[in-house]
C-alpha cells in the first residue's frame, strides 16, 4: 500500500456499516488525550459489531536502507504474544469474542486492526491495548519471523508483477524512503536483531504517534472512559529518559510539546 492509500484502513474503520444503513444518523467524537493520543469514535447502532483501528506513525517513510522493513518486522513479532499471554492464547481470546486481531506495517503507518461482536467491545479494546502497549517481543520470535520474512521477500522477487512494482517505486522515488520495500531486503532483515526490534518499538509506539478509531454499536462516552483507562493511566511522576537517534529524540520532544497543547 502506498501513500495515496495510507488513510484507507482508518477511514474504513470509521465507516464500518455506514453503507448498509445510510439513513441512520451517526455521531462521531474526536478527542486528543493529554498524552497525545488521538481518539475517533463513531456510534453506529445498526448492527451488533465493533471495529477498532490503532494506527501508529511507524512505516517505511521513517526507515533507511540499512533497517528497511523494520516497521513490518515489529508488527510481525508483536502478534506472537504479550507479557500476559502467548500468541495462541491471544488468538483464542479474540476468537471467544467472535472477532479477529491482526497487525501490519506499511508505508506511512503501522496498524493494529480488531473486530468483534459489539457486546464485547470492552474486551476487544483491552486486547488491542495489551498488544500495543505490552508485547512480549521475545528473541526466539524475532529469529522465527526473520526466516518467514526472508521467505516472503524471495517469493515477492520471484513474482514478475511484484518485482515490476518494486522496481517502479525504486525508480520513481529514488533515495526517498518511499522507495524502500515494506518487507525489507535480505540484507536489512539479517541486520535487524532483537535489540533493534525492541528499540524501534520503544521509540515509535508512543501515544503521541498513535491514532485510535472505534466504530460500531457503542456509546462514545463509555468508550472514551475505557480508552483513558487503558491508554492514558495516571503517571507516577518519574521522568522518562529520551533515548534513540537525534531524529527520534526530536520527534519525542515534539510529541511532548503537542500533548501540552502548545502545538497542534
């Protein structure tokens, strides 16, 4: 998916079920929490389902040739489990809600997508927050996913159509990050180790870089209370150390400034 399509999943989450009942008035609530998280909630009383999309400003546009594919790599490892449950247990928990949960890395963003029966919206939101905020990121899963990603890269290179599009974007964007392949290259994937995955996650999966959209048979006021509890709990007051590259530190400082309302 390329830049022109970057907002499609977020818009799709907000528009869920609207086609089936265009005559029903729908209310959309837009709130930016103090920690910088942007929350969009659309109430749709038509069908008993709910969809959640958590988009993170982490994609190939923030990558370099030497770490190409790391955004997608992070999401691939994240879905293998959290600090509370394994990947299998996570899948079982979502299935029990009549839903599904997945994560992808793309050009302008990474995204966690989830859906379930509306009466389980609290449980679904809890699982989404668990995956986003406390992934296990185990070293063994990094090694396993690297092998799978290398296989996918080779398969893409063996496909004439996929190879043609990759060559086109390389020629079109040149040295711009948009020219980088979403899956990465064999060289970059071999270079990305467990430490790099953890560092990337810590640098980019922050509230100020996140947009959370919830759409379905829910009440915005109730959802917002739960979102605040899960994504913006009261802090202890301890100072957070800013680490990472100069560019990453600069981004974090800007996020902190925006969260205080100085910049919009």
